[in-house]
C-alpha cells in the first residue's frame, strides 16, 4: 500500500484488477466494445467505469461490486451498453393477425430490434373470438389469436430464428408458446434456436391485473411445466417475465413494485423446486419486467436495488451456484399510467425521462409508449416517435457510454439502499404469511397497493404533487390529436376466420388431441407436449382452455375489506 493510500482504496484497486482479469478481458474478447473511444458532446473522454476516488466505507465491493459480478448492483454484463445496446422492443398488437403483422414489419424496418406481442382480452383469458364472452373485445387491446392459423399469419415473413419475441400472455401462456413453437417448426426453425420471453406470470394477475382463468394451484403447475419443458427443448427462451409493471400500474410505490415482484419470484422458484427441478437448470432463464416512471433518480435506483436484492435471494436463500442464476435481467416499459390525456405532447417528455431512467438503471430491453396512449392505441407515427426516443438516447445522450453512470452518487446510493430495505421488508412479511399465494388469499398485496394508489392520487387532487397540464399549467381549448381508429370490420372478420378453421380441420384428430390434454391435466404429466400436439392440429385457445377448466376449475376472487 502506497503512502496516503487507505485500506479500502487498496481493496477496491485489487478488486478492480481482479475484475479486469477474471471477467472483463473475456467479455471484451467475445464482444468488443462499439467504439475504441467514448466521448461526451464536448469531446471529453468517458471511462468505462467510475469508482470512488476516496471511498467513505470499506464495503464497496460487497454492496456495489463490478458489472457482471455479484451482487450486480452496477449491471449484469461486464461492459453493459458499451458492448451491446439494449433490445428496442416495441409492444404492439391489434385487430387481426394480418394487421398486427404489418405493424411488426414496419417497426422492424424502422430499427426495432425485437417484437413484443399484445394479445386481446379474449385470448388472454382463454375464449375464442366467436364466444359470447368475447363480444365487443375482439382485437380491441391486442391481436386476436384463436388458432395456429392466426399465429402463422401473425409471424408471416418474420424469421423467428433472427427475431427475439416477447409475448405478454399469462393464463394461456402454455397454449400461445406452443403455437409459437409450431410456427417456428413450419419455418424450419428448431425450438432450440428460438429466443424471446414469455410473460407467464399469473400471480400478478391475482394481485393487480385480473386476467386469470384458473385457480393459483393449477396455474402454478402450468408455469412449472413450461419451465421444465423449455429447459429441455427451448433452452434460449426466457420462460417467465415476472412482472412488476402491472403492480406499478395499479398504484404501488417503487419499493412495493420490487418487493411484491421478487416475492412472486420466490413463489415461482419454490414451485419449480417442489416439482423436482434443480435451481441452476431453470433460474438462468427467469426474466423480469418493470415499469419506469418519471422520478428519474428513484427509478434508476429501483433497478439497482432489485438486482442486488435478487442476487442475494438466489445465492443465499436458494443456494444457486451458477452466477447466471443470480442475475436479474429485465425488460422495462415506460409508465402507461403516467400519461395524460391533457396536453398529450407533454407525454413525449415524460416517456423520454422514463426511458432514460431505465437506461441509467441498466435495463436489457425497453419499450417506449406513444404520446397518445392515454387516448387510444398508438398510431404508426407516434409509435415511430417512441422508437426514435430510444434511438436518440442510445446514439446521442452519452448515457450508454459508461457503465452505471449514476453509481456513487450520494443521492442515488441512498435511494438504492432505502428501496432495497423496504422491498426486503415486504418479502419478509409475505414469508411470515406463508408465501405469496397465502398473502394474495388474505388480500395483503392488494390492500397495500390500494393504499398507495389512494395516497398518490389524493396528493394530486390536493395539489401537493404537480402534474403538468392536469393540476398546473393547464390550457384551454386544446386541439384533439389524430388518433388510431379501431377496425370493427376486421374484428368481425376474425369470427369468420375461427369458424372456417373449425370447418376445415381434421375433427377426429382435434378430438383425440383434446382428450390427451384432458388426460395430462388429470395426471401429473407435463402438459406442454399434449398442448403442442393439440395446437398443431388447429385446436383453438378456447377449446383447450375449456378442457383445462373442466379439470382445474375457474378462479373467483374473494372480496377483502
């Protein structure tokens, strides 16, 4: 140790040298950085990583560490965006498969690097488009997918071995994943080459969103069956995207979003372990989905806290030994609930701040909302502007030039520690109740979110919290922006399509396949093979769900005062 050098400085220097030798050098050999030199707009060089010049405490390595190493506070990849930018994955889907396919191909032409599929409510809950329960909702908030014919049209001329696809689907995840696999087979793409993410997070439906179909027990069985099947057959696909986004949209705080989401993750891990899976076989394919709201520093700190807390849970609680099992990898979507119908142009600024928070917090994938989404689905023009927002941040802001640029900020580190403590206390409380399913049955997370939502909205009503254009800086006689118009005729055509599929398929093959699904549901066999066989012969989402309902029953939420 040189004169004037403290023990903690020497420790950080030694750890930095070890990180370069053990982690960084290999990463650079595999994936060189995007540029030989990164500079600010004024031409000043930007270092790869900044460390404390005079550390105030000796726990830097344990609390923050280095990118790509436990506890991953500063990022899950050794070079982060210097090596590869986040996936720009725009969320889209409406009306019919053909219309959605045109939007996907347009977004890919505009520079989107991944697809994210929105399904309509009947598909999400498991009703066919011609079911009475689907009336008025076909294709309205996402694309209608009834059978493999729709999935074939949805991905027509989109090579599934070259595009990563995220599917926002939960209660019917197994069916839609099976259809995706079947489409890939028809393209000549083996399941082992498919990449993407399946949301497959049913617990947050009971907590915050409501598109469930079956009770928690059978739903968790479907989740673990997907884990097991994909571990063997679809190893590059993320088998779940454990979602804090919808929890935040329902009104939670940032700390509640982290705490309840990671408590859901604990439940999924325990379910898989109880089903006989080994932690390091499935944990590396777990992924997460968070919201990004407008409080820039709190949001960036939230992502850092979530990574650190998750790493500790997986390493210490579940005894995972593969470092990939400790990594919290996540997709981010800017906050839909933060967008305002008043002065919608202001939403461009909100989305920019939120996207920047996600990037500063180290997201792996990002969707930016259109400025008009408080009023309607985004138009082509506003969807393009939302994508351009990401591209400007990536290419012009400098935020991608160094790793964890907010690391070491007294403010951000304090926020990171506070969110981690509060989130950990929620996980402990849920553990004391017997786990997340028991907590949901007691209404605990629902009540906590309701209280937070009420307090937040009361602060707006009282003027304590200012929302530009809503309770301050208001304008009169605002012109109405051009909005996306839903095609009712196309939606009605979807009913004819599903009926035509039923008329043209081999009805005896469908009956046999559905009988096999029923037999698997009533046994302990993995359901994925029988569901895959059923979709290959064009059994519909509604038909498969009806079979599962007969075995599993349906879930009806209890009222909690």
